[in-house]
DNA sequence: GACATATATATGATAAATCATATATCAGAC
DNA sequence: GTCTGATATATGATTTATCATATATATGTC
C-alpha cells in the first residue's frame, strides 16, 4: 500500500501533526497522484505508529485537541528505503468511460457526444492545472535530485492528460462519423427517467 | 460501480452462466480495462439478481454443479441504458511508481534505473499485447457502431501504453543525467535486507 | 498412478477507499 | 449576534477489490 510509504516519505522531511500533514504537505504534493482523505490519513498514521515506523509525541493544548506530532523512526526509514527500491505491480487504469463506450452500441450519438464531451472538459481542466504548477527548469540546478525526480512525476501527469485529451478528441470525431441509432429520438423518453445507482 | 454495468452489458448480448461469462466473454473483453476475478463476478451476479436486473434459470446437471443461466431483464436493460448515458467521475491513476520517484531523492541511481526499467518492460509488453489484438479496420465497415466504439477502447489502451513507454524512457534518461547519491555503495548493505510489506 | 486442467458455484477474510459524523474552540466576517 | 473557517483528532459504515479456500467430477497428460 503506497499511502503508507507516501506518508513516511513526507515525515522523512520533517516531523508533523496529522493535520499539517494532510493540509499542508499532502494536499500540495502526493494528492495529485495518490489522493486520500483526512480519515484515511489519520488511520494510516495510527498503523504506522503501531508498527513502530513513526513515533508520536503528544503536545497538550488547553483550548484545542492535543497535537500529536509524528516523526519517522530508524525502522521507518529502513522500511521506506526498502520499499522505494522494490518492484511494484503495474496498475490498471479503471475508467468507467471505457465501459460506457464499449457497450454504447445502442446509445444515440448525441448522448455519446455529451458523455465524451464532459470527460474532455475535465481532462482539459486537469491538464491546464498541471501546466500551472510552477517548477523551475532543471537546467537551472542540474545537480538537484529532488527537483529532477519530482519534476518527473509532474511530467507524467501532463503526459497522461495530453494523451487523454488527444484520445477524447479522436473519440468525438469517430462518434460523429459513425451512423446514429435508428430510434435516437425515443431514447430520452424511454431511458432517462431511470436514474442509475451510481 | 462499473463492473455491474459491464456484466449487464455482456448479458445484454446473450444469456450466460457465471462460468462462461468469466472465462469467455469477460476475459476476452472487459478484463483489459476493468479486471475482476471469479469471486467478484459471482458476487456481482448475485447482486444483479437481487435487484431484479437479471433473471436466473437453474439447469440441473448430474455430474457437475447445476448451471445457473443469467439473462438480462427489462429493468436491467433500462438501468444499463441510463448508466451508459450518465456522467461518471474522472478516475485518478494511482501508480506506486510515482510515489517511488517522488520520494527517491536518497535512492542510488542504479536502484532507480532498475525500478524504472522493470516498469518499462511491463508497459512495453502490454503495448505489444494491445497491438496484437486483431480488430478489422473501421474503413471496411463504416456503418458498424459496435466495431467503431470497441475500437476506441483499444485505441485508448494503446495511447496510454505509448504515453507510459515514452515517459519511462524519458525517466531513464533523466535519472542517468542526475548526480548519484554520495553513499550509493552502502545502499544495498544497509537497506535491502529489510523486506517491505508490499 | 499421479497430476493438471476444465467445468461450475460459493464463502470467508482482509485491505483500501470513500462518506458521514462527532467533538471542541477560537478568530474574523457580516 | 450569527455564521463560516481554521485548528485538531477520531470512529462507524459501506463499497470495492483481492486472495484463499471449499466442493465435485471428468478428461487428458506424463
């Protein structure tokens, strides 16, 4: 489970509370390629503490809940380094849109174009958001490993979104070129009254 | 949940047993973009039967377990069509490799190159596998919606794997260009004795 | 004769992610 | 005076996916 090691990686930079970890460190970095909500992060911190990979220092506060400051331990560092160099299974991207297209034979063209268009808009927005993340060019500090490696993860996000946008535009063209179903006019009346469960 | 609708989509072509669904229909098609094992498929079929979207006909057999033949119902077809035209959340690709790179600052170059190289080999193999799936050119049957739409899902798989291969090759170059950590020699001795949990 | 593979369905256990909700207070906006 | 947002942690419930295992027989392979 990568989240465990992502959190370990963040704590390897500096000790933090779960709150700061989530709202500063995590949301600015890891969230882009491994999203997780507050509850999952707190639970994962508990697990890490149980396995001795992080230590906890409680700092009492009168007005607010006590702060629990988490720090990586020696054991945690070893576990992190071992994991960082381990072979990981290659993930499969499960995209509901592929299911919708694969079984879309009886779906009227306008509906397909709408569904594909909505996805295209989201991917274009994501692409634009990635393009706005300011990363200084590596040429300025060619000796900076940190900069170089983190730049690669952003580069992946960009490449992925560009591939999506290209493909979705090809989808729009292809669907437009395809013949429509015979009873396209009836479709809304027949089916859109049914609300899918998700 | 897309698996439910993928199964509904397959049963919309022809009634089937869970066994045939898994070993013929599913593994030849949906598996490439939405993998699922036997137990999940049987459980999902039970759910679909409970909600009345598929019907079950039991065919007794002497030597082997009874065959349960699942067929889509009218309600199932309506649910399928409604879902096929619904807006779906855009998924986020969670790739452990991105976590490994992002936190790889202290990892020796050889280790990074090995990890990236392993991923590259898998993606190259996937790309080759996708390229071997025989799909007749759409030009031969421009009126075939089925062919056109299913071709788009394959096209996505190919585009994704090409983007991966390109990016991973850039990663190899970038990591090679980056300076190595100072204590690269010690790394194996220090850390690889620790076996990560996953 | 032993062992793997195909046919056929099912449950138990666990891990991971998501959503909702609970508690408590302070500061600042309107 | 009320409402929102920041600070701070935690649990419950549910869904989805994965892995292991159970049962039962026939056929073909080594």
